[in-house]
C-alpha cells in the first residue's frame, strides 16, 4: 500500500478535502475497508470508507 501518503478525505473542521496524515487501514464490523488518520492542516481526526 504505497499510496498511503496520498489519501484525501473531507475534514469537518476545515470544511474541505484535505490530505490525510499517517493514514492506517482499518476494517469495519461488516468487513468493508476504511482509512483512519489526521488532517494534515489542523490535526482533526479523519475517516474515509473504501480502499
């Protein structure tokens, strides 16, 4: 998973799409993949469902 540094997600605090800092792959209860990390600008927790 070499594309970890280019994961983008919507930041609720900044109110726009930002690059995710230190994304990690997690699995939801139903088995779907997701990414969890911090906003590169403000440091708020971010979450994105999907590969």
